[in-house]
C-alpha cells in the first residue's frame, strides 16, 4: 500500500452511513484529500463508488483502485454492456505503483467542465458528492477563466447531469471564504456573504445553483461551508499548503514553522473524520433538504501559536516559529456556528482537534 494511504478514519458502517449501503455514489474530486476520505467511508458503508477526477491536484494513490483507471471517453456506458477498460496514459506510471484491491473505487480521469465526462460518471448513481474545484484564492485572482470553468461552469454541469440522471441527493462543497475577510465570529449561515475573491464568489454562486437545482427538481441537495479541514493525505507543500499539514511537516524535518503575521490569527480547525460524517449525513434524503447551507467545523477557534504548542505535545518535537509578513488575503479570525448542522443534520463532531492531530501525526511517522 502506498505510503500516503492512511488507515481509514471511518471503519464499519456507523448509523449516519446506513443509507449508503448498496447505493452507487459519485465523488467528484474523489482523489483529493477530503474526497478520498469520503470514498473510504462510502466503501466501508457498502456503497459502490465512482470517482471523477482530472488528477490536477488529486492523487490516484489516495484511492484503493478496484479496476484499471480509465479516461472519461473510454468509460463503459452503465446502461449498456461494459466494454474494455483502458489505462489513462497520462497517469499510467503512477498507477503502476498501486496494488489492486478487491473492494476499491472506480476512477474515471476527467474534468467536471466536460459535460460528456460528467454524464458518463453520474449515470446510474443515486448520490453525488461534488468536491472537484480549483482551490486557492490567489490562484482564482490570477487565473479567473480556469476558475470559472472549473468552479462555476463545472458545478452547473454536475447539477444539470445529476438532474438528468435523477439522482437522489447532491452535496456541494462550499467554503467559509464566503464570509469574507472580516467575518462575524462565530459565523452563522444567516450572515451576509462577502465575495472578497473569485474563489469566494464561485462558492457562493455554487450554493445558489445547488438551491435552484433542488427546488426546480424537487430533490434533495445541500451545501456544506467547510472551515479549516485537516487530516491524513493533506498536502504539506506548495503555495496553498494548509497550516496543520505544513506545521507537521516542519516538525518531521525539525525545521521552523512559517507563520504569516503574528501567529495570533485564529481558525476553526476541524478533523476530516468529522467532515466525512457531515457529508454522509447531508446526503441522507430523509432530511428532505432543498439546498440549505450548513457550516461544518468544530465551533471553536485555535490560534496558530496554540496550534504549534499542541503539535509539540503530540509529536514531542518543539519547533520555533518563523514570522513572515501577513498575506493580503488572510482573514485574522475564523470560527463556525455549527448549531444549524447539529440541529438539522444531527451533526456530531466526535473527533476532537487533539485526537485529529494525533491521527494525522501517526499517518506521517
């Protein structure tokens, strides 16, 4: 098994996953950090899982692949007899390192802005988890055309094809970025939206499209506004590396941790196990949702300096901070009001931040 495939956070089939048993689910962006953890939970619940991912930021090694990876144009039509499955040449060298497993997901290499790829991927599915997106606020500013094609056009295509396929539920992945750079603390779903970047505007538009889809087709759908998610498989390198992943890597390497600003910024850090639970709960049609939005976090804030202390406690490695000037697009504080998710989804974030840090650290050592 490749090194970056961690032990599943979700084992067996908890109560909130029972409705997925025997269902067929599509996870767009399912080779990414959060998406692949959702895939694990779906498989553990007894679902058949299909992944659509262009592998631009996702990693095929995050998936336990049942059969050979295929390009979207080569995918067998679920409504006809399946044809031969062909390797995707662009990632063949990567897939050669993956051991085939008996209970894995089907990976289709394609982009959500390609209607043909989405149509093939969603055919026969009863649930859609839409995570595929171009991430990074700065990147959305510098490449607005790519951002539009992936995050707005791609979401419209996923919803359109989901309607045509008559799926039972769609869960859209939104972000706390919709609250702007100076949000109310804690942020509530009723707060005004402030689109401070094309990325935030795209997420807000995706929420509106999801609600319109649900009401127009009288079907179940929801948007989850994720706060600062962390856990195994999260990237620790690159321009958009998350703080916890980067700090844990610094501890591994015994190097200083880079902090932009004073380090007194606060964030609502939420372990990915809790986020997975939220997605599965939000996909349950018994909640009868019509595009409602939900904050997903722990409902408490932690400063970056406190985070470094917690990492020192669980790793027994104390790393000094290296302070750099603050970044323009950074919000000084962020925290979720999760009362609506608790009330309407029965969301129950059982994994504490400290336990999530331990699990993430153990996946690295």
